C-alpha cells in the first residue's frame, strides 16, 4: 500500500505540470491561426491605407484605437456612425462575436464568430496586421 502511494505522487505532480502547460497554450493567442481566420474578412476588408474601390467594407489599417466609422473614404451605416465606439480588443471581441446583437442596424454582412478562442486568435492577428499597414 505505502509503496503505491509513493509511486503515485510524482505521477500526479507530472499531470499537474502538463495541465499547467496546456492552460498556458490556451491563454496564448495563435496569430497564425488568426491569419487563416482573416481569410473570411479579406473578401471585404483591405489592410492597406486606402479602402479598395471594389471592397464591400472599409480598410482596417490602423484599426486599434481608431474611432468606429472614421475611415474617410467609406460610407458607413448610420448605426456605425452613431455608435461612438473606439476599436480595441474588447469592442472588437463583442462586435465580431455577434455584429447585429452588439450593434443593431450595422451593415456588415457577417453573422459572427462564436468561438472565443478563434476571436482571440483573429484579434491577435489583427493587432499586428492592422498596425503594420498604417
Ligand atoms: C461581406 C463583407 C464583409 C465581411 C465578410 C466582413 N466585413 Fe467587416 N465590415 C463590412 C462592412 C460593409 C462594414 C461597415 C458596416 C457599417 O457601416 O455598418 C464593416 C465594418 C467592419 C469594422 C468596423 C470598421 C470601422 O472603421 O469602424 C470592423 C472592425 C470589421 N468590419 C471587421 C471585420 C472582420 C474582422 C471580419 C472577419 C471576421 C469582417 N469584418 C468581415 C463588410 C464585411
């Protein structure tokens, strides 16, 4: 009996370390996965300084810290213009989870990204890609 207990303790410690490592990996956003998720957004959003003439959505260059609907070469919906929002991790997370619930009447034809981890990855990618394009 005693020998068994002694043998189990290191095994339990080992499992604990593994769990900790897994938790850390989850907490860390995966920028490369975010880049893959951005493929969906890319159809409508450029990252360069000007909005693509044929694009359905505004350029996302310099997105973080920017006021919503402040891209001059794009005609935003009244809902977006009146939102009085600034884009940051929190507002982007809420908007991308369910655009219509978060901002009723906005004209972004996108139903939302339900998975919180995927949103974190996408936002991590956006924070790099939209800053680089400034
Ligand atoms: C089918 C086209 C389309 C897709 C796909 C799309 N968007 Fe949009 N997006 C728009 C349009 C149109 C607007 C402007 C909405 C308005 O004025 O109400 C917008 C607005 C935005 C804004 C606000 C911009 C600002 O300057 O205030 C952000 C941020 C945004 N989209 C991010 C994303 C992300 C991230 C994705 C991918 C998950 C995405 N969009 C997918 C068309 C799209």
